């Protein structure tokens, strides 16, 4: 049990995040990125502050060493004057002054040693000081000799002072160089840390952005699928809790649309069946009356019987058209895609209606290159047949109909031109509605049912494409675009 719990905890880390809403996850993502950049900024701030303190301390130490070296040099000069005068004049006050200055010089040397001065220089300086102190006392007749020895000792002490000053300068330069090296190393490390922090923040932003947009894209595809009537695809959105809830609602809507579509189909089949039986009886009865089976009819009665027979025929034809459209709308969702030569399919549809367009002395041309696409050949064949039939129906005698096939990146395009009367401006927006018939109908043919173009629209939409009526004149220009990856 413990192993299963650990496995669940390691295999499903995102399930805990999916309990949050999209807004909460967005806030968490911003806080994580802000915390990362804030940590990098604080680290940089602390590093800069530390370097600033070190630089300030280094400068203070350098100034202090320089001051101590200058003080030691000044004390040496003052000590030389006091010692030589005290030997010549045998003055006790001057010897006391020398002793005070010697004590100050010793303290200065101790401070310099604490600041990093080498102890060897300190021993040399104190040794000369000890020799000077021994020369201060003696018989009066040796005063001049001792004074010359003091001068010699202070000249040697001046050399030691120069060596100490040089050592102080070298120490300061070494410390400055060490500080510069440390500054450069810190700057490089800091730049690397900031660069990595920015790169990690960008990576986190991209990761969160992709993770957040995936459910949104799924929602978009689900909504497009509902709009294109692809009701057989289950909608399941994985992601934040609120987006997952929207996905559940969309799936509920899909199921309701499936139920409504099934109810509509059942209703149409039921009502059509219920109407066709009495209509058939009515037509049979009217035919019997017209044939005089129940007795001869006068002219007025025969005319009424003929009107009844015509209208029952029209009503039966409309019911059959309604069933045909309902069947086509249902079949549009059941595509059987095959690798199809679209150019050959267009030519076969033109050959199938050869008698119709030759009867009107029309010329039909098919242009394009061999193009293999994955489509339902039966439904695309129906689309081409309906559009070609309409073009033949509306074209004038001796007219020209052109079918053009072309390929573009990611889609195939079919253009159908005719030289007929075209479509009225008031009919363009409703031309693909079921049972809608435009105002420009040919006078020498039976009026159409108005479902041909609606079936074309259903079949093209089922393939994920689109059909539109372009504003070309004269005649009508229909354009079909179907997305596809072409095969050679």
C-alpha cells in the first residue's frame, strides 16, 4: 500500500495542480517566476553589497597603512633631531622627548604589523632604535663621537623606513590586485547566475504558457468540431479545474446535440412515413376520379381533379426532398476517405453529365494537374455533380463551363465558372440554406427543390473545407477549398 501511494504521488504530480482554476494557476506561475527573478536579484544585491564593503575596507586599510608609514618617517626625523641634540647638549628634556617619540614609533610599528607589515622590517627598525637608545648616555668627552654614530644609525634607519614604505606600497598594490580579481570573479559568477535565472524564467514562462494554452486549444478545437457538426468525437479537456469543467459542459452539449439530431431524424422519418401513405392514397383516389372510375366528370370537376393531382405530387416530392436532405446531413458525418485522383474525379463527373450539357450545346473544360488527396470520393463526386448540374441548368445555349483544379500550401482548390445569369445580390447570403431557391430561375426548366447547394455545403464542411460564391460577373463562380497534405 505504501509503495502504491508513493507511486501515485510520483506519477501524478500534475493532478494536484489540476485542482486549481486557470486564474489560480496563472497567479502561481507568475509568483514562481517572480520568486526566481527576485532570488537572483537579491543574490546580486547581497554580492554587490559585500563587494562594496570589501572595497571600502580595502581603501581604508590602504589609507591607514600609508598614514602609518608617513607617521613613522616623520617620527624618525624628529627622533634624530632630539637624540643628536640631547647628546651634544646633554639635555634631559630632549632625551625624554626622544623616549616619547620612540614609544609612539613602536606603537606605530605595532599597528603596521597588525595591518600586514612583515615582522622582519619591524625587528630591523627596533634594533636600530635600541642602538640609538644606547648611544644617548655616556661620558661627556665621547659626545661628539656618539653624535656621529647617531647620525650613521639614523641614516641606516632611513633606509629601513624606505624599505617599510616600499613594502607598504607593495602590500597595497597586492591587496588592490586581489580585490580586483575577486571583483572580476564575483562579476562573472553574478553574470552567470543572472543569465541562468533569466533563461530559467523564460523556460518556465514558455512551459507554463504551453501548458496553459493546450487546454485552450483543445477547447477551441472542440467548439470548432461542434460548429462543424462532428458530434461523434468525445470532448475531454485535461487542465485546470475551470477549463475541465467547461470541457464537461461542452461534452454535455455534444450529447444533447446528438440526441436532438437523432430526435430530428426520427421525427422526419416518422412524419414523412405518416404523410406518404395518405398522400399515396389521395393521389390514387384522384387518379381514379380523373379516369372516371366513379363516373364521368364534367370539365370543371376534371380541372379540380387535375389540380389536386398536381399538388399532391408536389407535396410528395417535397417530402422526398426533405428525407433526402436529412439523409445527406447524416451521411456527411460519416466520411470514408480514400486516396483519390481529384482531376480524374472531376473528369468522370463531366462525362457522367455529357448528355445534359451537349443537349444545350455547352462546352465544358477541365484544367489542372493530377492531384492525389485523402477525401471521400463519393461525397466529393456528389458535390461536383450538383455544382455541374446547376451550372448546366443556368448556362445559356452555346455557353462555356470551366472547372479548374489548383493546389496551394496545405489545401486543394476547385473553381467552377459558368456564363449564366448569376446569383442575385439578395440571394448570396442565403444561397446555401436548405430549400431556399433564388429569384433567378430558368424559365424553360422545372423549378428546383433548393437542397442541392445545401448538401454541397454539408459535404464540404464535413471535410473541414469551405465553399463560397465569389462576386465574379457574368455568371456564377463557386470556389471550393479543402485542407489536405498532398501525395505524389
